[in-house]
C-alpha cells in the first residue's frame, strides 16, 4: 500500500462496518495517517485488517467515547473524526466529534435538513474546530472540465440538461435504514445529493424546483438554475436501466446530456475520497456551509407534492411505476 508523507494525523472513525467506510479507510491510509479507534454497533469489521490492524474497535458507544476522551488527554491526541454512519445520525456524530476536540469529516449527505447546518456552524464557533463534507464530484475530472466550459462560456447562455442516474439495489435496500425516508431522506437525498451539489456548483442558484414523480425506488423532476434547465431521473431499480446498459451487464448508469450532447461519467470515482482527504489535510476541504444549497434542494424535493407527467419532464419519468417488493405498505 502506497502512502504519502505528512505529519501523521490521528483519526477515529464512526460507522466502520458500513458500505462507504472502506473508501474512508483507504483515504486515511493512502494519505499516510493513523486510525486509532473505530466504532460500529455491528462487528463485521474484518476490513480493518487490510488497513489498520492495530486500530482499537468498539461496539459500545460509551466504551468508544471513554477511549477517545482518554486519548485526547494523552500526548498522542486524535485530530480528526470521520463519520460514515446512516444519514439521520450524521448531525449528532458531527456534534460529538467537534465537542470531543477534533475536526470532523462527514460522508454525504452532511445532514437531512438545512437548519441543521446553522446549528453545526454554531458548534464550530463554540469549539474552534472545523467540520468538512465529502463533495467528491467537484473533484471528478469530467465535472471540473464541464464547470470550466460553462464558466468560460457566454454569461447569458442557458443550457438544457438531462441528468440520468440509475444505480441498481437489491431487495435488502428496502429492509435497511436506506429504505426508510425518515432515516435516509429518500432516493433524492440518499443517492442524489452529490449530483444536485454538482448541478448548483456548475449552473448557479436554484430558481424553480418541481417534482414530477416520486416513489420508493425513483424520483424525477425539473430544476431551473441560473444557467440551466435540468430534467433529472434517479432510480435504484435495475428495470429502469437503458437496454444497452443492461445488455452490457452494467448495474450503474450515469449520463449527463447538455444541449443534446452526452458525456458518460461512470468511471473515475475510485480515488475521489482520497483526493477529498488530501485537500482537507491541506486546508482546502469543503466546509459544511458549502453543502447548504444541495441540502436545501433535496429537502425541498422530499417535501414536494409530485405533479405527475406535466410540463417539461425527463423521458424516463414515463416508465411504469414498480410495486414495492414488500407489498403495498412496504412490509412483508
């Protein structure tokens, strides 16, 4: 495993058994830092052997807290807390890390509600520590190039954009916290928040936010930005994959069409968390205030009343709605 030389910051990681945690483990390792403590209520964490076999692991929050608090009083204190937990717990664990006396790196979505950001900014000011979020698409080469093109184009140009993102998930999804809109924020938040961040980062402030279709496995709508009219379709249902993608055995399909020209950006995601960590360690990470616009977008989508197939909607919005795999009420 290759590492980079730096002053070897000490990390604690909350949610180490989760899906996204390996990207954070690799980012900590590949930037030459140390993971001293990890916590998760689940104990299937053999992945630690590949990165930090000497890391202390806890399944009880009070034991983890006791260790971290003691570590902060030692001559080898923690510097960062990484948060990789279910979406609805991010706010609480960011608060914990800041009050522990560390800076915090939180996986997307930062929080579920815009007002949570204001409260976290108050705690940043109170503790003197910083919280960062992962906005990895801002580091993707293709997205950076697109932003440069838009920024250097005519100021009054309005782009017509279609965003299609389908990432297949099995039946397990609906039985997990991710299938609970109160915990995940729904499809738009759970799989789409970084795409909405990308759109507002490139095309400016949101002027209109309309939802056409929203169900347990998809959301489709229209967003009007300063420089773009965007139709979007997001889904976790493999049946929504285009025929050519399904025939090629693809499980994920990411495409942006701008004024009829498509560019596909399904590749190039593997190192973005490491790049994010590198920037944070260099003092150039994305602060939590930068997540406000995307959190507002997904919050507005979550609370919207879908208008159906009216107006300018994404073509995939016409796909027939699926039945919930657990029945009409979402339960077996």
